[in-house]
């Protein structure tokens, strides 16, 4: 996966996505989906690994890969939740 290429590890704690704080798994899902749908080419993660802060930049998947991710995980954007 693109996360593996970026050297994310199973025990990494994701602290921020594109400089926005993450406090739980649902928030992480929303922030990642929002990052995938914005106009940039990468998603930036601030992670905590063994007490050390690291920054990882992951190239975004294609539109087809994003749609597959949405279907597999049934992510909703904040706009969809408000409707």
C-alpha cells in the first residue's frame, strides 16, 4: 500500500492529518477522506513512533482507488453527515 511505501508502521500513532489533530478512529477516517478529496497530491501525517514525532507524506491514490476505499469502508464526509 501507499502507507507501506511511506514507511508507516502498525504501531505508529497518527497524531495529525494535514495539520488537523486526530483524537479517535472516526475522526481519522473523516480527515483522511477529506484529504483524499481536496486538490492536493499528497496527504501529510504527523505520527508518534516510540515516543518520537515523525512526519510522513503519502502520495494520494487515484480516483478509482479512492472510490474503492469509500465503498470498502463506507466513509462519510462531514457534509454528508450534516444532511
